[in-house]
């Protein structure tokens, strides 16, 4: 299963390099189901893997002229506050067993996976739909962008998700960036969010298996390298629906496995 996990880790990087998101959607299931990492710990690992990979991708897109620094900061700064509140204040206080229905105990780990699956299904629908956001009509709405940034920070803090599948639509709708620039800018935001979240986990002395973490990250880096190369030749909009269907199937699978199996 680990060999399959390492191959799947390459897809994490390819996804980030091509469409500026989707990496965290894949990382959590890969860590939990293929590497048998505890779901709560997997959120920390995901922040490191997706964050370091996004840093490389963001730099590559910066050299291609696809990164808008001002837009990224307006989005990322509110996200940072949300992440710190969730991971350092709220998350540690959530009990391992939340409540019991009849004889069925609902745990924090189960909640993480179910919420993540619901988010995957929601994100997949937006990916499958045809987008008409390539043509910018309005100026960047920085106030709305900051609000969306804070909300994405909540998702990042709770699920260990970089939030690219939420950031990309926000940059298209509220910053009016073309797809290529949305991808590059998204990667910088993902790196900032993930780095802050992971640093906070280190502060809380979260146990980290660095050998596993670095090996998965190396494969994701390789995937990112391939993704950036492919992004020069392939339109990310054409790949989004395909990736969306894959994410939809994964989300449904997680719900079935966690609830019924």
C-alpha cells in the first residue's frame, strides 16, 4: 500500500502545479488510508507536504509572471489569523469523542474525515461545472477577498487543507485574475497558510515522523515539477472537470468507508 501511496503522492504535486489546488484533497486520504496515519496527525502532515510543494510551485510560477503578490497578501493575512485561532485555541480543546448516537460514538477523527469528504464533494461540483470566469469585468474587491481569506483559513486550520480548491474560485471571482495567475497566486497563499499551521503544530509538540514526511514530500515535489512543466502546454481548465470527477468519487468513498464499513 505504501508504494501505491508514494505514486499517489506524485499526483498531489501534479495537481498543484497544473490547477493550483487539489493537493490537500488528495493528501489527507493518501495519508490516512495508504500510510495508516491518524486523521488528526494527517492534518499536520498535510500542511507540511502541501506547503513545501506549493512553495516550489509558487516560485516556478513567479518566474513565469503568474504571481500577484498584493492579491496574495490580502488573502493570506486574514487566513493566518483564522488558522492560528483554529489550530492553537479551538482544535486542541475538542474532545476525542464528541458524542454518542445510540451505541455509535462520533469521534473527532470521524468528524475530520466526514467534513473533509463533504468539502471534497462540494469542491468537485465546482470543478466539474464549466467556468466562465476567464473574462475579468470588475476590479479586485480586496474587502471581499480578505473575508474569503479568513474563511479559507478556518478550513485550513481544521482540516490541514491548503484550500487551493477554494482559493482558485475566490481569485477568479473577487480578484478577477486569469486562470494562470490564479494558479500561481494560489500556490503562494497555500504555502503561507500551510507554513503557519504547521509551525503552530510544532509549537504544540505534535509528534512527527520526519522520515515518512520527507519521503512523501519528495514525491510530491517531483509531481510539482512535472505539473509546472505541463502547465506550460496544457490548459488547466480542461483538466479541472476530470480531476473534479476523481475528487467526487474519492469523497463518496470516504463517507461510505467511515460510516458504513
